[in-house]
């Protein structure tokens, strides 16, 4: 029998090998934990040669990012928390995001630990109740633990800062959604 390399605790992209599990045929498998919190059994050879570097979330993020750019994009397999995290990062850090001008463009940032680590975000925020969305209490403040909560969508809409690009007027809007913004709220 060939010598086995112990991969325990080694990191492969987003995946960390936790422990070896039962072989599938002659193939060696490892239970891995992904940065997004998912655990999955992955073939050791695929970890080592770099063929697999996430639980699948990396590909899903790329697909969502592409879809968002085109103003579509819903994926029922992604949790509310994960989706909220992706959108938060998108509107604060990706200039091509259609909501960027209201967030990153206004200097709204994301708490460093949250930016890089979904699990840190999830630990601080907890699970998102159904129908709720991520909201900041201070609308000019960053996305950070002390300024965020899950709230019903109608509260979130009320608190959005409204900026009229034509008049330069700034204020709060109530009832009328900003055009082009609905799909972002519903996709969160
Ligand atoms: Zn993952």
C-alpha cells in the first residue's frame, strides 16, 4: 500500500481538510470544511492538484456575480445569509454593482473580518429570519456588527437613503421603491 500523506488541517483554497473518511474504491477521500461553513467529502487527489478549491460556493459566487451584472439572478440553493453577505460585499466593494453608488460610492464599507469570511459574518449576525433582510441602523455607517440587524423588508426600504441623480437632492424615501432597486432587495 502506498504511503498516505496526512492532509489533516491543511488548507486548499477555501477548503480545510478535517479528517480522512472512507475510501471510495481505491480513491482516498477527506472530509473538508469550506470557508462558507459547508462540509463536504472531497477526493484527496483533487485537493492536492488544485482541481477542487471550494465546496462549490466559489462557482456559485461567480455565477451570481455575472447574473447580478445583468440585473437577473436568483439561486434558490443559496441561503439567505450567504446571499445577503454576497450582496453586501457587492454593493460596497464592486464598482460595477448597480447599487454601488448608494453604498461603496458613498464610502460605506464592510467590517474587515466580514469581508473575507462568511462564517465571521454568520457568527456575528446569526441566521436571517425568513422574509428579513440585512439592515444598517445608521444609514451612513458601515456594515459592521454594531450597526447591522436583520429586519423586515419594508423597514429596510424606508430607511434607504434616497439620492436623486437629476436634482442632487438627498433625503429618505418612503413607499416608492427606487427604480431598478427592487430586484436587488428581492434577491437578497
Ligand atoms: Zn463553500
